[in-house]
C-alpha cells in the first residue's frame, strides 16, 4: 500500500530529471566561454599555420585601386591599409608573430621559473636564498622597461622578444613554483620516498614536480596573454619585429596616421588582440578551477 508521502514513479522520474538539469545547467553555462575561447584560438592557429592554402592576397602586395578601403569591400573582406595591402591577410600573418611570442615566451619563462622554484623550495637554505636574491633583483626592474632596453641595445627581433620575455617573467613563475613546492615537499609521500632510499633528484622530479605543474601551467597560460601585450607594445613603439615581418602591434602602429579616415586599420588588429587575450584568460581560469578541484580532493 502506497503512503501519502510517496510519489508515483512518473513524478519521481520527473523530479530526478529536473534535479539533473539543475545540476548540469551551471556546468554547461560555465563551459561555454571556455569552449568559445578554445575554438577561437584553434581556428586562429590553423589559419596562421595554413595561410598559404587559404587563397588570400599577398600581405606585402598593394592594391593601388583600393587604398584604405573599409571592410566588406568587393575584393577585400576586411578592407585594406593605407597603401592598399589586404587587412585580413596581414592580420593572419601578424598572428604568427604575436602567437609565437606569446607561446614560446611563456614557455621559456615557465621552464626557467619552474626549475628555479623547484630547487629553491625543495632544498631551501643557501640555494633558496641565492635564488630568491636573483629573482628579487630581476623583479626590481619593470618588465616592459627591461624589454625596451634589450631591444634598443641588442636590436629588435623575434628571438630577442621570446628570450627577453622568458628571462623577465621567469622570476614570477619561480615564486609560484617555490610556494607550491614548499607545500608538497613536507607531504607524507615525500617522507615515505626518503625512507625507501630514493635520492633527491628522483623525489623532486617524479614526486614533487607532477604536483607543481598544475598551478604553474595555469599561471603560464596567463603569461601568454602578457607576452602578447608586451610584444604588441614594443611593436607599436617600433621596437618589435623588423620589417617585412609584422604583428598585431605593428599593424596598429601602421594605422596611426589614418585613424580618423580609416579607423578599421587600427581597430581590427586591436580587436583580434583583445579577443585572443580574453580567450587565453578564460582558458587560464578553467585550468585554475580544475587545479583547485584536484587540490580539494587531496
């Protein structure tokens, strides 16, 4: 006999379905920015890597019949610049430099900073003091000023931007890696590994490092956006990659003189940079959220 508090099977199934939708809806909504961001970056990378097969005009050739034309013109989807070069082609080619500096610059900073942070947090003592002193000295100089100084004294170039940003941003990564290493270096699994006779190198790179990678990668993803902004700033000032190479920063610099007559020459590379930065930040936030969930489960 069914009591008055019990629900019929049909109502029970409907209630379960409603609770499931309530639980899933926030997760799906939360993932939409991440999915859109990942899609934007993947499409941008594919277009930049396969530019030769896209059938776009040569970004260095000028169409003198279409000088500073606006977007949606018959022969140029996103218009042309002040000397008739196709803006879409230049934006895609410029993405190569901006994305290369962002990825490889952040990668260099992450690798250097992770090694320094691991050594400082794991060994402590004189090693930690020396590494902390080195990072404090590097952090005393503003990053953009250091990059400008390197560009002036050594000369602009893609390799200089990548290596320079790696050295400038490495101390920040080192502090993150050191803090996480200190947290895991005292865990029981490290003590157990020492009692089993394993050496410091094995414990450091096989037991501690996998736990440090999570927050370091999340922070390194943010550094990709910082590197793109730094490269754009230097290129806007004429201290980035030399011609005929171009980036989003140099495209904005090229359009300064005609910003009132043809604002799209500046606004389009700025929009591409803004969308890429937002996409990177959303991905970094998702990585950080996943790392927090793993930490809570430890």
